[in-house]
């Protein structure tokens, strides 16, 4: 990599909303919602194997202490 390259000029392969690879698209309202919200196919590991070098993962702590991935309203 060119040491004189500015960070703003560099390109990075990233996986937007990486955790949506785990959403299923089964029938029903949740399946339809998941299909609408899904940005990725495959696990996080598969996304890295496919060349992603940065993952957009946004954890959210629920009131019951469970941590889930959350991005937007869905």
C-alpha cells in the first residue's frame, strides 16, 4: 500500500449490516420483513471468506440483558 495515500482516498471492501446474513426468509410476516431488511447472504465468516475486510455490526442491549444485532427500525 502506498504510504502517501490518504485514508479518504483508500478503498475498503466492507459488509454493510453484516448480521442480516443470519436472517431467514421463511413464510409469514417475520419472513417477509426479514427478506426486506436482509442485506447479506451467508454468515459473518462467509462474508470474510468472500473478501469483506470490515463488518458493519451494531450491537444493542435489550432490557432483559440479551445482546442482539440491530440496525435501523427492523
